[in-house]
């Protein structure tokens, strides 16, 4: 018998993480998250390497929602506008965020066929009509109708930190907030990505430790040239340009 993540496991994990209030506000959240993780486990698209249900809950549910909790606890003035998850992949972190806030329209952005088909199917299965799936590469979408439209932009594991910033910040309206899951960074890298953010029109807005999520507030419109075409980004990351 295959051990699959069920709503009770998710409820217990939320409780252990000090996030029980999320379920109190959204009683059907554990069931929705369980259905997502079960579909992810069953997918043939190789969207996660995690097979253990407890590890899957920790990585795909608790880690994003703990980041959301830290953002709320920091009492930052996040505008009441739409959310975008750049390079959404299997749906984390954008899907857990969006399921917590059905009053906030959300867009999961990806261009990979496997990710798109999975995200479209699970959003339909969950009846999450406030979540849109957008099929386009981020560096192109950043110059289209999605540019400077969002209040909150997320990215995890889509690209190295400097590249993730270039692909994410142009989607934000002025006053919007970017959250980039980076893992621990040494001071030199932190200084580097802060310089990149400044080039893009944003400034660092640190959360309390641990320093594994880089947060930036957009303070002015991004240069129309950003994000650059992918060959330029790959050949010369903005971290080199911003030195």
C-alpha cells in the first residue's frame, strides 16, 4: 500500500509549524493540499523527487506557508492586489499561497508542457477559479500585459537569485513585494543581489532570521529593457552587470 499525504497529516504538520490558524480560516485547505500532493505524486511528469509524504508536506506546503507567515508577521504593507508565481513548476510556492487567499487573484507562470498540463488539471480539480495558468517564458511575459500588474511575486528554485530577481521584479507594480526562496546566502552574495534589485527598481526588505528568503519592495518602475532576452541573461547575469 502506497503511503499518501492525507488531510490529517497536513493538519498535524500545520499545527506543529504554528500555522493552525491558516486551517481555522480555510477549513477545506488540508483537503485541497492533500489532493494536490496526491496528484503530484501520481504525475508522470517528474515534477518532484520527494516520495515520502511527510517530506512532501514539509517541502511543498509548510515551507511556502511558513514564508507567508513570516511576511505577514513582518507587517509589511503588501498591496491588496494579484499574486504571481514565476516558474511555478509543480505549483509551490504559489498554489499554497493562493489557496489561502481566494480573494487574491493568482497567476502560476510556466512554459514547460509538463508543468502546464499538471497545473491546469489540478486547478480545475480543486475548483480554484481565482487561479490562472499562464503559458509563457518569464523573460517574454515580463514585457507583455502581465508587466507591473502584481502586488506579490514569488519564485522558488526557478533560477539563481540574481536571475530570479530579473525575471520577477518587472511583474510588480510599484509598492509590490518579491519573495525569492534562496536558501542561506553568504554576505557577498547578499550584497550582490541587493545591487541587482536596485538596478531593477527594488530595495531589500529583510525578514527576521533565518535568512533563507530574499524579500524586496519595488520602489520605482523597472527599466524597460528588463528582463533581457534569455541568451543575454544566460551569457551575462545581471549580478555581473550590477558590479
